[in-house]
């Protein structure tokens, strides 16, 4: 029954295929579940203000580059 609950708690997110491949390879190389890696990365980013700013800046730059 716990398995059913955890499946209901999950959501799908869209990422570019190269990004997914990098994440998947990193996870597998370290023997980790991809969803656990994503959850930990989010927690770390939210706790570190400098890292959060770097993520925002890189996202804005990528969005700007994509628009051009």
C-alpha cells in the first residue's frame, strides 16, 4: 500500500533530453535514484542563497539566448 501512496505523490517534469541524460548518468554512476538527486538538488539550492542566485542568473541567460 505504501508503494501506491508514493506513486501518487510523484509528478512528472519536462526537461530537455540532454539534461535528462546527464542527470540519469550522474544518478546511475553514484548509485542514486534520479528523483532523490533532484529533490536533494532543490533542497540545497533553496538553502544556499548564492547558489540560488547563480541558478536564476543562468536561467535568465538561457531564456534570453533561446529567445534570440
